[in-house]
C-alpha cells in the first residue's frame, strides 16, 4: 500500500495514532475519537523497523485506531535524508499490516519543542529519556490534528 495523504485521513472517522519513530525508542500518541486532542500513551522499545511495525500494528487493533501519522524527519532546508526514507519504509509496512491509511507529517522542530517543554518543567535525567519520545509523538499528532481542522 502507498502512503496516505492528509485528505485521505480527513475522510476517515475515529482515532488517529501518532508515531515518533526511533531505532531505540518509538513514541506513541493517540487522539480522542473526535480528533480534538492528542495524548501521549508511552513508547515502545521493540527496536528495528519490522518489530516496531508489528508492535504498532498490534496497538492499532488494541486502541481501535482508524489512521496513523508518522513523523518524517525533514532537514531544515526541506530535503530528506536516510532517516526520512526509513520512516517512509515504516509507514508502508504499517499500512500493509493494518490496511488503514498511514500518512507522514513533517516533524521539524518537534524534538526541540519537546525539549523546551521538558526544560520548563525541569524534567531531567532518566525521566527525560522516557518521556521525550512520547511527547514528540504527541506534538506530531497534535500538529496533524490541527492541520486537519484547517483544510
């Protein structure tokens, strides 16, 4: 299956899952059914593209999700590197495993926004490591939800 467009997801109903893919940890967030608010639900440590895709597919079923959005690491100049292609590979694999639309969302600045928030809340050390990926997924998903409202 191919990567979905924002319009394809807008035409679906139900919850959306946001994913911040990482080789070590992958942050996960889910919207409410009305697609108003994104909430971080944690991270997975499956590691590797295939195991991560399988775990996300399981979570899609468990959480009754109708679409997935994956953060795409775009360089500041707008180009995409090997990490972006790896995220696209993940999107295609999740789409094949779940048969639901999977879209990509530019994630520039989300990790910086998450870091800024954690600095403001004085979250440090091991706690910071465990929440930054989840918070990044939440920001990616909230940005996507906000964009859906404006198209």
